[in-house]
C-alpha cells in the first residue's frame, strides 16, 4: 500500500520559514519524480516544486529563490524548505510521487500552511 505522509505545516508570520517533509512507503522512492503541490481556497491545485530521481529541480515562478526542494533516498523522504513566506503562500500543500514509467500518480493527504500578514 502506497503512503505519502506530509508533516511540518503550521501557522507562521510573513517573512518566516517552514520545512515540509513527506515520508513515502510502498513505492520505489528513488525512481520517482517527487513534487509538492498546493491548493488555496477557491483555486486549482498548482505545482510548487519537483525533483527528479537525478535531482533535477523545477519551481513555480512564484516561489523561485524562496523555496528549495530536496530528497533523501535513504529515508524515502522529500523536503520543501520555505523561506520568506508570504500570505499568498497560504494553502494546503500536497506531496506527490509520479512514476514516469507507467504514469501513476500518488498523493498525500496534505498539510495546511498559513502565513499571516
């Protein structure tokens, strides 16, 4: 059974930092493209950052220079370091695992991030 379990969300003031973690089980983690998505109320889910098995990264323009995605294959965990947070970053953040071989997508339950002004 595939499980992606996010942690690290919470309430922070603008300009602050948070680090999200996503622990994966039931998948061959090292082969997956791992990503973080977010969904704010009334808005569609959007990609925040991705990291490939070869550690190539991709970021949404809105978070470039502020957020950093990384992965630890030994711990089956992907991280999202979020600095200089803005109220516009408030959303539920979801962990995603994508298998490029068979196009399967796996999702976590999400963790709430709230940035106060």
